[in-house]
C-alpha cells in the first residue's frame, strides 16, 4: 500500500525557504505571486494492506519522525 | 488562484534523503516499509485567474526554478 504524506508548516510559522523561492521567482520576472509556502512530500510503500491500520502506522511515523508537530501539520493519503 | 506543485525525483534517480528516512524509520522499529522517496511540495498564490494561463505560468516557474527537469518531475494542481 502506498502512502503519500504532505508535511507543511502551520499557518503563522515563518517560512524562510518559501520567502526565498518567492523572491527568486520575482527576480526571474514572474509577477502577481501572492505568497509561496514550501513543504515536504514523502511517498512510502508500506506492507500493511488494511487501510485503517496503515493509516495508524503512517500517522505514528509522522509524529515520531517525519513531521515536527510543534510547527508542522501533516496529511496522509493512502492508495492501493 | 492557488497552485500546488509536487516536485519528485524521476524513477531510477538515487534518493539519499529518502534512504535516510527509510533507515531512520527502521531504527525506530517500523517494519514492512518497502521504500521511501522524498520530494518537495510548494504552494503558490498566483494572481492569474484563468486556469489555463495560470497553469502555463506555473509550468514556466517549475522549469526555470522549482524543479531540476534533468532529474525531477513536477505536477501542478490548480485550485479556485
């Protein structure tokens, strides 16, 4: 079963990486960009075939390693 | 209009960051993980309201800055 995890900064948390990308895009001549936020995208293959159990397992992974839940949110999509 | 961009390594390109995450998850006791690939997730607010034009603009941003098209693929989702 494939798990797709998005880890994004919580609203209100400063995002210097996003700011740098925003600035770089403007330097390249792209206009009309309101804001840029950058997060992480992680694809995992898990052996667990029960979607409910797989979700619990991946949530645990997010809390323990993939996301810093003080400043980041995570979202999990399961496929197959 | 909000654009969500996923930048992922092309299949076959080595992903040391994903390998490190995989290894760390195993060290934490998570079993049955087949593979981990890590990519980037970028959210942009663009002023353009026409979806077709916004897509062209964001594609241009991906090719010029956000993705290294030699080793990375990108996917764009537009919202509202």
